[in-house]
C-alpha cells in the first residue's frame, strides 16, 4: 500500500496516482498494511522466499563452477600445488560473483577467467604441453556459468 503524501489516503500499490486527490505516487515508498489479513503480506513473504531460493541456487552454481575450474587445473593442467589450486578456486569465485552481479558478460567473464588463469600459470604453473587444454577450459567454462545463471534468473522472474 502507498500512503498519499498530499491527502494521506491509503492507495493500492498498482495505482501510479492517488485515487482520492490524483497526486503522483511513483516516488512514494510502499509500506505494508496494518491489516494482517491483507494479501500483500503473503506476496512479500513469497518474494522473500523466492529471493532466498535464487540466492542459494546462484551460490550452488558458483561453487560447482569453482570446483570445475580447480578440476580442470588439476587434471589436464597437472597443477598439484595446493596454494595454486586454492588461487584457481578463488579466481573462479571472483568470476562467479562478477557474473551473478551482472558486472561481467559472456566475453568479459571468459576474458577475466583467462587473464587470472594466465597470471597463475606464469606465477605457479608447470610449463608443460597440456597447459593449453587447461587454459582453453578456463576460457570456455564461464560461458556455461553465464548461461546457467541466466536460467536461474529467468526461472525466478
């Protein structure tokens, strides 16, 4: 419900102007009704539950992505240093957070993960021929993460 600042009339949220005095209500914040039987309380609870569910699903997607990045560094990349694997996981979490918040798109997420992986390869990495497959996996995998997170956002609209 929105309370009109001009006449103090209680309006439904769907109306852009006050029903009583026709004042604009677009900038007026919505307040919950004092009536516990108002359906607005149920709608707000449903939105809070949906938001919590979406947050859990996004965290799960980010953790699966981070685990996949570490596995790709471990298996074809032959990176066995625990600190390096931890840093690969941390770089994947950085990319997952950037994708979840919408600051990184498909190209920029792939570029960011590739840049972080190349820096870690130059710093820790074993210089061996299969490192190319690890870097290729680190460039391709953010596209799948972005698609997965777009599916999660689309499911909760």
